[in-house]
């Protein structure tokens, strides 16, 4: 049986941890300020942006905690460590954002049916500051895009910057035209953007929680790779799943009737799986295949 896996880079994890700390503090403070001015200016679009920011702050906290936990060493109780917490964080992040969008939509519809005056200058200044704060904190996560949580943080903060830009443009339009109905209308557009940008995160994290094959892998191609290895006659009981948002595991049985697979060959198979498919945690069981009614008879175990 071959067992091979890669390890997390602790220095990279620490850098990401600092990025999460800065992003959480900056965005939380701005969210409080933005919500306060949104209520003062009677702007549902600015309040929608603040709600989106609050959802991102909560998501960042979840992702930050998961980033810390998945770097911890395995224990006797948790033999895989706490890697799955990164998947849970991505899922809860998506749920929070979608829930926030629903609340914003209800408020926006009410304001659309009953438009009211908005203090445009306050909205413009506040949202303009938000553009730079969100874009700046998004850049903290420009590296590490292979991690679903890091990528999610980057995209959400980038979305916030774009949404803030939309709020600024709306406030300018309302200032010159007096079309107050545009404010809640933009809120609904923000909701659409939130759901559209979050849906892929929700779907992929839910699939990972259910141990589905990661979205970027084709299990048929993996089977073909293993079955075409010299002397391998059959591949069965192949399982591929995500240990975390960055690590993929595989277990498989290889039927090799007339050849002894040595440690070096098993290592080459594992390295090939990592290079071709990004699978870093591989366990392979080798069988002779001479007992058709008992197909899982182990030929040897190589660690």
C-alpha cells in the first residue's frame, strides 16, 4: 500500500493569516461607518453595500479561522487534522452572503415601491472611500488563488469595490436627475451581483462537503492514467475527494497479476497523480486478482 501526501507551507499560511486580520479589521470598521451614513442619508443602495460588506466580514472571519485550523497537525482523534474546516468555512461564507442578499432585496423592493429622497453627497463620498478600501484589501489576497477560501475572499472584496463604484455612479445620477427610484433599483442589481458571484462558491463547497470529486477533475481521465501504467490490468474502488479547499485525496485498488510493484514504481505513480491532477494525498492497494470472488486480496503493502 502506497501512501503519499504533501504538506502545507507554514510561512504562506502565516502571510494569509495576516492578510485576513487586516481585511477583517478594515472592513468591519468601514461597514459600521457605511451603515451609519446609509441610515442618515436614507440610501438603500449604500445600506445594501454595507450589508454586503458585513457578510464579507463574517465570511472572512470563518475563512481566517479555517486557514489557521487546517495548518494544525493531525491528532489521534482527527487523523486528517482540521483540513475540512476550510470547506465548511467556504460553505458558511456562501450561505451568509446569500442570506444577506435576500434581506437586502426585501428592503430594496419596499423602497422601490415607495421612493424617498436620498442625501446623494454623503452616499457618493462614503461609497467612494469604499472603492479604495475594498480594492486595497482585495490585493492582500492576490496570491494563493488555488485555495477556495482565499479566492472567495479576493472575489468578494473585489465585488465590493465594483459595487461601491456602482453606488457612486447611482448617487451622481440621482443628484442630477432626482430619480430616487434608481437607488433601490441599484440595490436589487447589487443583490443579483452578490448571488451570481457567490453561487459557484456555494455549489463547490457543498459538493466538497459531500465528498464529491473536485470540479476540475475528470475521474475517467484518472482511471485511464492508472490503467495504462505498465502491468496494471484493472483499476477499481477508485475514490477521489477534497480533504480541504486546497488538498485532494485518492484511494484506489490496482490489479497487477504477474508483476511486483516496488516502492519506486508506487512513488512514480503518486508523483504522476500530483503533477497531472494535483492529487497530493495518494493511497494505493495492489492486488494479484487471482480470486474473482474476493477481488480485494492484497498482493503486498509498500509504505
